[in-house]
C-alpha cells in the first residue's frame, strides 16, 4: 500500500476561515481515510489580537467592524456557527495561549488528543462565546476532557511546549505562508491558502494520491 499523502495544515485558533474549514477537514479525513496524513501546526495571525484588530480595523469600525466581518464571513456556512458576542463583547487578547496549551497536550498525550482539544477550544470560542485567551478557561476545558493539568503544566514549565510552538511559527515564516488556514501538500509540492472549497481541496489531494512524488507531474 502506498504511503499516505502528507498534508501539513497550518491555522490560527482564532481564525474564522479555519473554523469554517473544520467541516472540510472532517470530510477529507472521512473520505480519504488511510490515504492522507494531516499534520496540524499553528501560525501567528492573532498572537497580538488586542493591538492587531483595533489598529488594522480602525477605519472600518474597530472591533465592531471586525465582529461583523466574522459573522458575515461565516453566514453562508451553516456548519460554522458564530456566537454574536465574539469580538463585540468577548475579545481574546491572543491566540498564543491556546496554541501553547495545545502543544503541551500534543507532547503529553499525542497528536490525536491535541486535535480533539483544538476543536473543543474552537467550539468554546465560536459557539459558546468564551474568552480562549484565558489560561483558567483553557485548563477548565482540559479538566472537563479528562486531561491531567499537572502533565500540561510540566510541558509548559520546562519550555518544551513553547519550543514546539516556536518551531511551528518559525516554519510558517520560512515557508512564507500568507495566513490561516494554509495547506502544504506532499512536502511542499503544492500550497493552498485561505477559504479553499472542499471540492478544490479534494481534487488537488486526489491528484497527489494518483501521482507519486517520484514521478513527473503535469500539474
């Protein structure tokens, strides 16, 4: 059996387009089970959200303008529910705390568990309207999911979680990724970015499955 096509998936936990992409990721995993391997990484889009949003959206309504943009962006996608309070009332200062916790979970419990917790954190923000920059909230979510907070603290306190997160951030810069979400297919043979539709993702990935890396491609 051929080795699965690797897809390095970079996103920011606070990116609405990554939230919208969640259903597409689930569908890809279901349809192409065993044929693809998704490796989840994080990049820095909202690491400084408390300055980024009011500054970049100063002439477009500030937080209120950005909140409307998020709601309008998700409106065509019924699977991407949006709590009306986010960015209007609930304004996380950073995505980095969530990314750090997820890296600690990955180191302590494995990649599959980290992927599971990432979805819980996104749901806490987008559906429940909770401030996922708050470490107290993040640890409450971990506790509810049966995660041992002491194991997570160890990975955070000894710097291993931070080192893993910085590796993601630096690799995203080295790859000159434009933003979230970004899909790096088959070790860089193709890069897709932004609000890429499911059929486009599927067609491109299936082409890589049919076309072995060592063979020439007409793409």
